[in-house]
C-alpha cells in the first residue's frame, strides 16, 4: 500500500517504520496532507483558468451581440446594406433613432450597460467627432457597464469634460 501511494518515499517510509511506529505515522500524515494540499492548489488554478476563459468568452459574445444589434438597427434606420462594419459611422442623431428600438435597448440591458448613464453623457461622447465608427462607439458604450471600474482614462475624460463646461 505504501509503495503504491508514495512510490518515491518507500525507502524513507520503511526506514522510519523500522525506527519507530509513531515517527512513521507522523511522516505518513505529513505526506498525505502535502499531497492533498498540492492537489487542492492545482484544482484552484484550474478553476481560475476556467473562470477567466468564461469571462473572456462572455465579453466576446457581448461585443458580437451588441455589434450585430447596432448594425441591424442601422439597417432598419438607414435602409442601406452594410457589408463592412469597420467603415460604418454613427452620429448622435442615428444613435437617438437606434434607442427607439426595443431590440437595441434589450441588448444594451443584456450587456449590463447603464442606458440612463449613457444617455446622460451622449453629448460628451459625440462632442469631439460628429461621426464615430461603430467599433469605437461599441468600445465607448461598453465602458458604461455596471461592472466596469473607473480607470485613469475615465478620470482624464471627466477632467476634460469639467474644464470644457
């Protein structure tokens, strides 16, 4: 049994058993606890890797769903055929028209985006550029997630906004 459970420690275990049974028992408990501890550490690392992979996959799905929803809404508003999403530009007026769509609002809410907060700062988002690409717009909109933490860029943008006002 010892040879199967601790093949590398067989000789040490036999020598300890020959010396005294209590020392052997303490050594056995020590080896058993270290094996279980290392196994739990490996399980913890695997769980963390799976958790990170899940978060990345969820982020990718949210971005894709939001992009598809915005492009579908722009097709309805403009009636144009959109082939390449990277060249499509959106303006403030188009965004207001998109907000009339229940599908877009549902998608924004599904991505945990604070729609009221987004509406409050829409003048600031479109203040520099009259038009912005859909990709840039999606990146900006995703900053309004309820789970997003404030970054240095957010503080700098706030400072610009306050000095502009």
